[in-house]
């Protein structure tokens, strides 16, 4: 009698998953060695059919993500999942010839009659482990970029988004043979320990450590995109509607379930109350029906919701002031695992919310007296994935940029640096390309920090109009 997967012990399932993964990897590696690097024409053809398939499944993708989250704003899905990937594909297709072109290098004087050049070659088979919070964008951008770079790909998406995974698996099975792209489910530890030519992981720091440890057995190079507590610093005098509306959008996009969401705000102590009043008013404008608004997303599941409630309860027990904002915050109970927008005052280092990545619609607000105080607060904590600064181009801005170390920076806006494909931004086409092709050693010995600056007279909310997303998808 043959046992089903549900009847197998965890160890047996893990062994079964590993055997399945090893077989797929062997098939992909053999195909790569047999066929070599694909031509420019084939790569462009693959990108075009990938884009067409995504656009044809737009409604299916929106429905699937909505199912996985319980409720997900369709406008957010269109903008952050589908448009993001479509624009990434367009960027790769436009620049692919340039990316593949050999580059000349200077030659030493004693060899001056020769020549030096670098030719870029694919790595081979790339593994991708993607998270649940943006289950299309953060799955497909590493995959599509690896394909553009000439690699074969094995994708393991999060088990928390089964409906979305089914749509992606069906799409890939129609587009590519398994020897080129395979979508798998199963044991993450077994997947991480495979001898890939490169492994890309997006997710939490704790899981990232386990992934890197498993990959180290085979000395597999790993690209980690991890979360963190991304600070937002508001300069004195800049608590204005265009500033606060950008923070509202960045914080409540997917209700904070974004790795680069503003985690906390540092506001001059004389303007904290004004900031809270503006935040409340602009949340009401953005979500006129409160937490049951069509564009207000639910927390992905009950476990994540309970973790957020735990952060609030812990802060309240230690003396923090909890303020729910927006229209009818109590209506959140009418929708499963939905949490109203919340600000927290009086946070101290003893509270969990001061140290754990929030990943929800909760915004701690800290007052500072001098800009040096804000800088010191940021520097006393682990380096953030992103940093946001609202203020003029003056000495305080320069001081913040020079004296802090972070991932990418958006000035007078939030989030949208990640959509700039020509910046080395986490998750962008350019960044993943750099890790899936050979690159110069000098480029690996320094950390690029990209800056995306918005004109001070333009609100970041202009980036997220649903009409713009629909135009790009049409």
C-alpha cells in the first residue's frame, strides 16, 4: 500500500521533497549544460510571452490574492504586483542587448598590443524562495530577471498563499518546460540545501539565517532581501499634508505588510500633535469607509493578526498610548483579521514594538528635539532596509544622509524607490540582474545606496492613483 503525503511523517515528507527537488535540479542543470546560454532573441521572446501571460491572467491574479488575504485591495494588487512586474519586464527587454554586450577593460602597458574584455554569462540554475506579502511581484521579478540573464529557475513560493501559487504554477506550466522554470512546494529546508548556482531569498531575518546556513553546506552564493524597521524622519516645519499623505500611503499600502513600509516616524517634538491630527484626517480621506473600505487590505491570516495585537497589548501594558485613527476603527471587527490604523506614543526600549519589525498598520511616533537626536536613534538600531526623509535640501538633510547607513532612501516620499528599475534597489530588475550574472569584484566590495527624490511640490499619493495602474495595464 502506498502512503499519501498527508500520511507521511515530517521526516519522510522532507526526504520525499528533497528527492523531488534534486531530480528537477538535475534535469535543469543537464538542460543548461546541453543547450548553453540562450540567445538574445530567445530571451526577448520569453519575456514577451511572460508579459502577455501575466496581463491575460490579471483578474485571476487579483482574485487569488484576494482569496489568500481574506481581502486585498484590487488597486494595490494592480499597482504593486502586476504593474511592477510588467514595468520590470519592459525595462529588461529595452536594456537586454546592452546588458549582454561584452565590455572592454583597460590593459596593462606591457600587454598593450592585446585586449581585455568581460563577457557576461549566466550562472546556470537559480533557486528563488519568495514570501507571502507580495506573492506575485516578489516571486516573479527574481524569476523573470534570472530568465533574462539566461538562467534556469526553480521557484518555491510561500505556503501561506496557496491560491496565488496555483495561478503561478498553471501559468508557468503553460509557458515553459520544467527544465527551464519549475514551481515547487514542500520543505523549505530541503530546498535551501540544494546545490544551486545561486539562491535568492526574500523574507524575515530569522528565516534568512536558516536559509544561508543551509546553503553554506554547498557554498551556494545567496542573495538575501530581509526586512527591518525602516525609519521616517520628518524635518521641523515639514508636517504638511503632502508629507503626511505620503506616510499614510506608504504605511497603509497593504496595511503595512511591506518590507520597506515606514516602520516608525521621528517628528520634531513641537509638531507631534499636529502630525497625529493630520495623519488621522488623511487616513479618513484615504479610507472613507474606515477599515471596511474596499481599498483597505486585511492582515494575511489570524496568526499574523494575533502577533500584531500582541505588539499593541505589550506596548499598552508598559505604558504606551494607543490611538486608533480613521473613520470607525471599531468596524475592523466586521472583517476577518483586519486591524484599524493605529498610532503609538510613548514607546520605550523595553517594548517589543521598539525592536520587532511591525509589518502592520501600526505607526509608533517619536518626538525629537534636534536632528542629531533622530540620527542617533536610527544609528542605535540595526541598519534599516529603507530610510525616508521629508525636508528641504539643506544641512539637516545632508547630515541625515551622511551619518546614517541604510538600504535605499526616498526623499519627500515613501516606497516608490523600489519601482525605479535603474537603481540598485532591493527586488528591482537591475539588482537581481547583478546577482544572477557575473559582476566586478569592485562592485561587491562597496554598498551602493540609491536615492530617489520627489519634487517637494508633488504629493507621493499621485503615484498610486488606480487610473494610472489601469493605463499601464491596458
